[in-house]
């Protein structure tokens, strides 16, 4: 656009016209004008809960200026998620856990605090400035790189980009290629010789071991719960003690199939140790304790639930002599 204005404008115009024609034809052909208007209204009214999640995460950052620790967002955010209210963060239920704020900046600020988050923001910004500088000073390759970087950054503000293996692997390749283009901040490519086998092999083995355990545990939990095999689900939890889902499935099996409320409560308490601020787990623990006649423990779990949401009717209805919710 800056060096040879005529050629890019011509091709951009053709591309824009073609894209507009395809979109217009598809919309009119499949939806019709009246249906198209309805579809647009549905998109405008789309509510993903991201705004509530972002606001709740900001509250979490204010209360924890030094951060809650690396990868501790999923454990601590439930305290600030306002579960059971209209301002609740999405995806938080008894059987599902919100693992990320779906915004990479909020992820770092909430876990690393203002210092760590600001340091990441500086690095984050420098990489983007590098891409922009290469776009303005480089050739068409740099233009395509900038498009990829811009898209990656945009989606990282509303999704779990950088937090999944595939997107992280893609990001590493993209940023490596970007920095090798010798832009404004990096004047020359840096190269050094290493023996990757000695550095990567132990890490690959360790990650592979953990991944295998997680996969096997998940399969055992799914299979065991489906056929009602308590021993299989117990084996899954023994294999991976951090599998909260296996602990919750054990709670159901011990309670309903085995008719062992005491062991069911122990399984539920195992999950609560992993996620101490999950409102729904705390309420179930209060109910289970009440069923067993453990009045003090029931009151303790009820108080913890009400500390998270004082107006939760389900928590308020729990009493030391009550029966477990069906």
C-alpha cells in the first residue's frame, strides 16, 4: 500500500468485491431479507458472559495485587465468580471448572500480579510493535506475518489462545519467524548450537507421562461411571489424585449405588480440597454432612458457601437435620 499503491489497491478492490458478492448472495439465497434481519438481531443479542467474567476477574486482581500463583486461576476465581447470581462467570457448575479468563492479559495479571502482568504486557507489546515495524518497512512476507500476529493477538483477548498446546505451538513458530526477520528491536538473528536431545528428552518424557496418566484416569472415570463400577472410578482417582471429576463421580456412586454416605462425603471433600471455593460442592458437602448427623461440619460447609454467595437460597435452606438433596 505504501510502496506501490496501484497494484495493492487493484487486488484489494477485486477481493473486496468478490467477498461482498459471496456474502450477499449466500445471505439472500439461504435466509431471505426478513430472515437476514432476524439473524443479525440474534448476533447482536449474543451473550457469552465474557463481560461478567472479565469484571469478576478484575475484582480478583484487585484483591490479589501480587497474583494468586501460576495456573491457580481455576482454583481461586470461583471465590469471585458470583456463582448462582446474574453476574456469575460462565461455565462454573458442580461438574465444570472455568480454567481461564479467556483473556491472556487478565490471565497473567490475575496469576502473576501487577508486576508479572506488566512485565508480560511489555513483552507482549514489543512483539506486536516488532510485527508492525516489519509490516511498514518489510516486504509482502512481513505483511502476511503481521496479519497472523494481529489475528492471534485479537483472539487472545477473547479466547484461550496461548493456553492450549496447539495454539501455543503455533505461536512459538510464528513469533520465532517474526523475530528472525531482523526488525526494529532485533537487528540480527541470534543463533547458537545446542544438543536438543539432552534438553528436550527429559521434558518430553515427563510431559508424556503426565498426559498418559491424565488420559487413563479420564477413561477409567468415564467407563467406570457409565457401567456403575465404583472400583474403576476409585482406581482413576488413585492414579490421578488431582482429577476432581473422578472424585465427584465417586461421590455419586458411593451415595447412590453403594449406599455409603460416609465414603461419599470423603470423596466430595477430596474434590473440595482441590477447589475450595466451588459453591455447588460446598452445598452438597453441607447436605451430606447433615444427613450423617455431622452438625458442626454441615454448618462449616454451609458458612463457607454463604461466604461466597450470602443470598444463595439453596445454601440457606440447608439445615443440620435436613436430608440430602435428590
